[in-house]
């Protein structure tokens, strides 16, 4: 079985596994997950904030059985940080980032996923993103990520390499059950810098294969 086939099979398994959480379990785990996310994200963005500079969070709108991370977006709005979320452009297989300042800026788009209105300000300089909250189906403790198969985040991250610019801080939000022994990675797959679940926070010590864990 090649990497592509392994990924397809693993996506099915992980989607089923996450879907087996009961609603009370999901709510409880999500609440714990968001507490830790807030402790990790808000100070990191505050550290780069100045009178002249407004930090930027690139986050996502949760879909189906994903943990609801919208409290992070709401907290950033309250802090006056800039929040951008992606709009998927199917014909080009890319994401465009639009700034959102309230839920009125968000509507249901392709596949039932909530997306920003096209009329909203577009973020054109990827270097302005300070932190990305990354979705995924599975992660491992080498900070590998299994996405949903569209390649949108992989192509977005490749833009940094092509522009010879460092990636922003990449923080993955997941339930503990989404951590597996090893994610099969292809040539263009990226690793995250930090993984937060409802029970732990794991940081790559040098954004390589070594990590430190906080509970």
C-alpha cells in the first residue's frame, strides 16, 4: 500500500473514530481543549502586539465532528487582534484569507463549510500571519499532520517556501483520540510546531522531530 492509499484508509478510520464521540463527551473535551488553546494563543499574540502592530490569527470554522474552536476567534476579537479565515477557491485549489470581525461576516459556503464573505478585506501578504490554528484528522508526536485530502493547507504552506519566508507559528487543535503513532507524510506535507488536545500541550523544541510536553 503506497502513501496515498494509506492516507485514504487512515482518513476513513479517523473520521469514524472522531464521530463516535457522544455529544456530551465532545462538549466536555472541546471545553478543555479551548481552555488550553486560549492559554497558549493569547499570550503569544500579545507578545508581538504594539501600538502600531495588530497581531493576526489565521483560524478556521469547525465542520461536522471537529472541535468547536470559535471561542479562540471570539477572544481575539475582544483583544482587538486581526482574525482571518479561509475561503476555498475550488477551481484553483487555493485558499484566500479574508478578515472577519463578527459572525455577520461569515456565511455557509461549499460543502456546508462556513466561510468569509467575498466582499471582506483580503489578506495579500502572507507574512502578516502570526499564528495559524490548523485543523486535521490525525497528528503524531513528530508533529506530522493528516489533512482532509484537498491539499489546501499544504499549498498554502508552500507559498512561504516559494517566497523564501519563514512559516508562522503552526498550532494544531485536536482531540486526544486523533493522536496516532505515525502519520504517513508525502513530499509536500508539512509538520506543525505545536499540538494541543483536551489533555495536553506538546511543543516541538526546534520545530523538528523532538518535542516537549506540558500537561
